[in-house]
């Protein structure tokens, strides 16, 4: 039995943040009913057509859900939605702030009718303040939090390569739902909470904030290198292949110099004797490291690093990640059903012995509309939960 079996989640969701949160719940066994627009559905369905004609975003975010098409402004569909909410445990939505209150679907109104209901609202900037109604997409929130100011090269800022603002908000919404479910077990009463993308990514950007706010200068943009630790980044071996090396302390630095580079004198060089001085002289240090590594292949470098316990990694492409030997050895890939056939997907990262995530099918638009309408049509929209 999965831990959330018996829990019903109604998701009035689109794009990334809310679907990412509810997919985690579905993987844990919750029944997630996704409400979509008739005709077009969640607009993430149209972001691309790269997965056998389906959107890579939608495939990633929506396995294990049921899809129903509803017009929540239509009186008959609204009666059906009310009946669904009366039987639900959790309601997640990420429409623009204010829209739910105008429709009488805000958390306060719903919990007055259904005291055990847990309500989660996800927005870009929160339900109050001057940015309340401002449109918020992932890249824009990355800008507003200052993430781009610390990401990229000295010459040019760069966004994160994944939807990090959406993902952070989705993960806090997911943990918020789990917390609320646990709280309800003790109190018998549901709760409402909101997650703003600005707040979620703001939490993740806190280390640069502290560094800049109390250190007086912002972290440097250093490309693939670490802004405040050295050596920490990519270095070319003699065969031209890059090896990422991450030294965490002066003891590891001394071991790198003596046992990997064959240059124990570097550890005593005043320019490199401690981390702050290595960061200050990082460009010069990089040249000296690559000179010392020029007689070794990348494989030899990684073997030496592993022998002395210094962290290292290969710069892999998406194709190489898909064939990662560690994922293969740990049997982390599964087949997931979809309207275009089976698709290869990773198991969720939390591993529990003897239990496996549901990994349900990815739904076609409105695939479950008839069944859901038949199920809830006869149920009272005002019936409270027991």
C-alpha cells in the first residue's frame, strides 16, 4: 500500500509549479484529478512536441493523474466541481491571485463548507503586495530574485537550464500538503496555505544574499566554476576531456597537489595556501592545474581523485545521462504508459525498501471526463467530508 492511497486531490492547475507538486502526490498513491480546459487543456500540453508528439513538459509533470475537462464558469460544471470538492482531501490551484475568490473557490470559502479540506494556492508573487497581479513565469522570477545576477559568465548573465523557480514552488507546495495532511490527522481540521514562486526561489538564493549583504560585494558570475570555492569546476586533462574537481578544504587541497598533480609545492604557495587566496587567484591556479594534468587522460585523473577521496564528476550530455551506469546499476528506469505508447521515466528520488512509486499513465486530454462525471453526478455538492 502506498502512503497516500485513499487521498483525493483536485488540481485546477496548469504549466509547471502546481503540476509538479501534484505529480509527487500521485506517485505516492494519491488520486489526482486534473481539471483542464475543453479543447486545449493545460497549456503545457503545447510547449513542444518532442516526445512522440507530446510535450516533454507535460510528460514530465502529469503521470498518474486523471484528466477531466470542465468549464468552471458553467453552472452545471460548477455543480460537478462542488461535488468533487466535497469528497476531496486536497485542492491545489495556481490560477492568478483573486480569480478563485471571484469564483467562490478560495481556500477560506471552501474550508468553511468543508472543514477537513486542505487548500493550496500557488502564485508568482503572493496574494498581497504591489506584484500580486503581475504575471510570473519561471525566467522572470529568476530575474526578480537576483538569480541571473549570480549565474553565467563574467560577461553575461544566464538563466538556470531548468525551471528552477517553478520546481522550487512545486516542492514547497508538495511538502506543504504533506504537512497539512499530517496536521489534519492530529486536529481533524484542514488548513489553507499559499506558496509564492518569489518566496520559494528566494529561499534557494539565500546564500548569495547573505554573502552579498554581509560581505559587501555580490558573488561573482563564474560560469561553471564555484564563486567562493577553489579549485571547484572544470579542468582539461591531457586528452582534452574536462574533469570537474571539487575541493572542499585545505586537507583535500594538499592531497590534490601531492597525490594527483604531483606538485606538493603548490599547497605551500602563499597564493594558494587557503581557500580565500585560491579564489582570489583562481585564473592563475586553473592554468597551473591544467599544466599538471596535461600528462594524464581524464580517466586517469578521475581514478587518482577517487583514490584520494576528492570529489569529481564528468560533464555529461543528456544522452550520456540517459545511459548513466549508476542509474542502470540501481535499476532506476521504468516504463510509463501514455497516449503515444510507453515512455522511459526515472523513479522518484525517495527510495523506500519494499515500496515503489505508482508511476501511473500520462492522461490524454479529458480521458477520464465521462467516468468522473458519472461518479460525482449523483453526489451532493454540499456534502461535508467525514
